[in-house]
C-alpha cells in the first residue's frame, strides 16, 4: 500500500540553528501535503501546507519544499526555538480521496539550549 | 470560540466493556475523522465521514463503530471486539476537499 515515511526519527539542534525535517512519500498521485506539529499529550497542530503544483511555500519561520521527482518533502524551521520541540508529522492526501490524510511515523525535534 | 472538542480527556475501561468517545465541532466542517495513535507512532485512520448519515472504514476499523447523525458530532465506540484498545484517540474535522484537518486534543483510553 501507499505510505508516508520520515527519514530521521529524532533530530537534535541547537537553539538558534535551522532545522530540516525530511519526509518521503510513495503515492505519486498525492497532490496535497501538510506538516503538523504535535506536543506531548496534545492533538496535532497545522503548521504549513503545499499543493503539488508548487515547489516551495513559506510561512512564518517555516518553509516547506516539495520535490515531486523524488517524492520528497521537507520542513525547514529557521532560528529554532525551545518552543519548537515537538514531534513533526507530514501527511499526504489526494483529490477525490475524501481528504483522508496518510501520516508518517513522525520526527522528534529536540532543541538544545 | 470555534473548534473541535473531545471528551473525556482520560478514560479507563475494564476489559469486555464498550466505551464511547465524544467528538463535537462547531466549525461547520462536512468531514470528520477518527485516528488512533500508539506511543512513538504516527496516526492511523479508524473511520471517516464526509456527510451526515454516511461514513467509511479507514485502515483499522475492526473493533470500532461510529455514527454521524448530526453534522457537528461523530462519536466513536470502542467495542469489546477491539483486542488492544489502549491508545490515544484523535478526532479531526475538515472541509471535504484538500484542506487542512483540525484536530481535537485527544482522549487517552486505558484498559484496566
């Protein structure tokens, strides 16, 4: 079956550095991708999304890059802060699929002071 | 405040008992979803509903049941047929076509 997976289960960065979280997806038909942040014991929170007709999208301190050729998605966090410590999930879906999101396993981001 | 509310936050169940988890949203979303999350794992889809009085099985529907009698509500029943029900359950809602899903704060179910 189709799946979404993450390359790195844990990422440790120094406060102030930039973070890059990667995600591989296998369904070439997927046309909408979302990054979520989940803090311990809470529900996931939307960070940023990107559609398949785009290669890059920027938000506040975050940038998502989409490489459809190699089915790769990344989330870049600039000037990482202690409050960024959480688990980050990428999710994919496709038009006509009922907006069902398929989630990857997640990456734990740890920000060191 | 608009949002999606799950209750209770913590729930304990004895083996062999059915239990129902509540999910309510006032975002006027058409679609609602239930996900299960195990420790250190991603989210797996249990059931989803795109319109009232209609719902579809997700990837791990066995041992669960749902209803969608109202647009705002999508309760999940964990039945005694679910052999490993201890998990963190997350409800979400969205518009139906390629939009972000909004999540509740989750219900942690423990079988004792």
